[in-house]
C-alpha cells in the first residue's frame, strides 16, 4: 500500500510539473529557461507535498514523505536540465533541425558558415547567453563593456582548471583523437582590438591636490 501511494504521489508530481511548466511558459514572462523550469519543479514538488499531508496518504510516515519530496526535487532538476534547457541551448539539436530545414543534407565544408552566419543570428545566441550570465550574476555590462564579476571570475578559474585537468585528453574529433579541447585557447590569435578601453586612474596625490585647490 505504501508503494502504491508513493507511485500515485509521484504521478501527481509529474502531472503538476508538466501543468506548471506549460502555464508558466505560455502566460508568464521568462528570463532564463533553466531557472524558470527549475522554479516550476520546486512549485510542483511543494504542491505535491501538500497533498501528502492529507488523509489519502496517511500510511506514509514523515521520513518517507520527506524522502519523496527530495526525490521530486532531484527529478525536477534533472528534467529541467535534460529537456527544455538542452533543447534551448544544444548545438547538437540545432544541427539536426538545420539539416531537416535544408532538406535533410548540408555540405560538410559549409558548417562553419552555417554556425557563424545562421546559428548566431537565428537563435539570437549573443543576446540569450549575455542575458543568462546577467541573470546568474557572473557578468556586468557598463557603458557597452561586458565585464566579469567576482563570481564570474571564480567560475572561469574553476572551468579552466576542470577543462585542463578533468576533461578527456584523448577525445575523438572527426576520426582522430586529440586533446585540443582541454585548452581551446592555445591556438587563438592575439586579438586585442575588442577589449574594453581601460579608464585612466587619477593618482591619489593628484586628486587630493585638485580637491585642495578647489577649496
């Protein structure tokens, strides 16, 4: 009986999760798809937990109800990443959709052009990714300059370290094994013309002198 009640509550959670997500994306504004889906999972899990408090699930103990709630949160997190977020961000899905759009086939030597001239424009890639990072608090945009926040700096250090030491050093890339992606910047050209112009800092003694002369 406990198993049946647990399964029934879990089915209810899935139904509420789908309903909450559908209502959210159709009738409310969404800043970041992943955060929206994650919030929907929390709402669905909390709503289902309220049903567990009714007499219909009286056979379940307090610890069992808490365990179910945690499982639902983890399942909602997995669903948020695996479905809407992957479809929204995945380059792999874009390749499949683009192949379908172009009649089922595209020349291999044209994919660089497809990515740079079509993918970025069609998916508003720059706007979407900058919006996500702004919402995450990892960047700040001031006077047209995109800058790392301290949080973004820490995440960048972590990702560079993980990429260099914990990603495969022999990864299959178009028929050959290579470690190119452990340091993708190793072959980058030294381009500096798009860097933000640093504002000259006024020396402290000069600033003090200017303040004193103003008095």
